[in-house]
C-alpha cells in the first residue's frame, strides 16, 4: 500500500468518493462551530470592538491562500518527475480555490482595515505580496486555459509554478525592503510563547481546521470533475474517430 | 553561438526587424507622463526615476512577443533545436540579442529622457547604473515568458500577464536604486540586491526557458 497507488485515476476516484462526504461534513461542522463560537461567544476586543471577529475568516483564508500554492508546487513537482496525470489535474483544480482564498483574505482585510487603519488599502508589504500572489494565480490559470493539448499545458504550467514560486518568494522579501508595514505580525506561530489571547485562539483553531478540510474537500471534488471531463473528451474523440 | 548572435542582431537591425520600436515607445511613454500628471517640475523630478523604470519595463515587455515568435513561425526554431548547440545556449543568445537591441538602447536613452522629466543632477548616474544592471534580468525573464507562450496564436496579452508578476522584484529594487540615487541617499544595498537578481536570473532561467521550449517544440 503506497501513496502512488492513487496515481491511478480509477483508484483515486473510488477512494476520494468514499472519503468526500466525511470531509464535507467535518469541514461544515468545524466552520459552523468555529464561526458561531467566534462570532457570538467571544468577548469584543477592548480596542477593536466587534471588528476583531473578522479574524475568523481572514487568518484561515490567508493561510490557505499560501498553502494552496504550496500544494500546487508539490503537485507540479510530482507531475514533472513521475508524470502522474492525477497530480497535474489536482494542481489545476487547486488554483481557483487558491484564488478564492486570496480574494477572501484581501477583501476581509480591507473591510477590517477601513475602521481600524482608516483606509481600505495600504501599500503594506503583506498586503502587497498578497496582491502579487493573486496575480501569480491569475497568470497560472490563464496559461492552463490558453493551451489546448492537456500534456503540454500541464508541463508548461508546472514549470511556471516552479519559477513563479521562486519569484513570489523574492517579491515577498523585496516588498519588505520597499515599504514599511502597517500590518501586525503573525497572529499564530508554533514557536512563540504567546499567541492571540486564548478566548480568540481556540475558536480560531477550529475555523482553521474547517478551512483546511474545506480546501481538501474542494480540491478532491474538483480533481474528480477534471478526471471525468478528460474521460468524456477521450470518449467523444473515440466516437468521432469510429464514425469517420 | 556568435554566429547565431550576429544573425539575430542583423535580423533585428534590418528592415522589418522592429529595432528602435522599443526605444520609440520608451520616448512616447515618457513624453505622455507630463501630459497626464501636469508640468510642475517638482512633481516631475520626484517621480522621474519611477517613470523611467516603468517606461523601460513596458518597452521591454512590448518587444518580447517578437523574440521567439518569428523563428517559431518560419521553423528556424526547430532547426536550432536539432543543432549541436544546446537549447539552453540558444535561449541565452536570444536573450542577449534582445538585451543588445532593446535593453542597451534604453539604458543609453534614459539620461536624455531624464532631462525631459527634470531628473535631479545626481540621479543621472544612478538611473544609468540601475537600468544597466536591471535590464539584463528583464530580458532573461522575458525570454522565459516568450518561450512559455510561443506556441499560442494570441500569446501577447497572456505574455504580459505572465511576465509582469515576475518583473516585480527587479522593478522594486531597480526603481529603488534610481530613487535613492536621485535623492542623494545611499543606494548601494538595493543595487547589490538588483545585481543579485540579475545574476541569479541569468544563471538559472535559461534552463527553465529551454525546458518549456522543448515542451512547445514537441
């Protein structure tokens, strides 16, 4: 039993269909519990008032926006090295989800920033690097959409993902150099004594778990759709060939 | 390699090669800026380094779709791919030819256009230095973008969408060097970063460009 067995589309579909309902249910549960807990059963912050509660959407979506790109990077590498089609399709399936997460993070950040910083947008390093990440996602998706041959498209987008990762990282540090930040430091980290206060911390963890599960469920589901779409195209092509 | 470089240069310089178009575009962008923001010399001199960098970047970007497309159409790219010269070498030479025909004229023209934008006197040296260090990176990154989109019918707009985010670090450090230089501040740190980006891009990106070109020629 190895992970590579799931490179077989049939096996992948069968297993993902079995686990998908569990993922949907668990992510739904986590999101409902986390958001209700966060929105209604935590105190208002003494300086920020109730706007602090946007953290339950903002932090998890920002986290997943970056992790989605990382997942695409790993999937692209697997495609380039081992040529498993499921891997390339998973990378393709993850990209629009990553865009959505990036957008959620940007929009919730703007809604929070308006009352707190007095502005919807500032050219702060973190905000700017997220905007650049958004552009990278757009370019990646556009390249997938532009090429007809699926293997060529998978190859080119994989290389773009690798090169883009390097440049996205470079931009992240370049914008640090370019402008001073308005954004606070990391809300969560594993090696820090003190994170956000406990009352906010626990529901936030539940929300993050919900977002992670939701992402996994969406990617599995969309990968399944991509596999089926490709099968359909193959069937249609075969029928046309038979008719002619 | 030298023969290929000379061939590319000759093709660019002779009629229909589009040499000088980038330069003319750079000129026209710079001339348009005072029309759009107003002719106050204080404002112009403060934005001059950024405008010159942005103009140079756009001029580079516009010339990219001709970089490989012509050779792709007439099939000479297939011949080059089967030649003994490795494809990595071919794309490096192509990038070099692009830099000589587009980047270098921009570097030389920048001080002249700086006069139009009322660039402060100490800024002239720095705009030339920053563009001289930065435009090679623009050419090499652009070659990668051109190699990605070479097989597409209408790759032009997609090419911009792909290449622009990759240009961000170069633009940030390049414009920072020019800006600090123009204000008389210390510009060494961003200059070293800019040189590092250029050196890294020149060393590594030809491999990526050759890889995607092989996929496209398959």
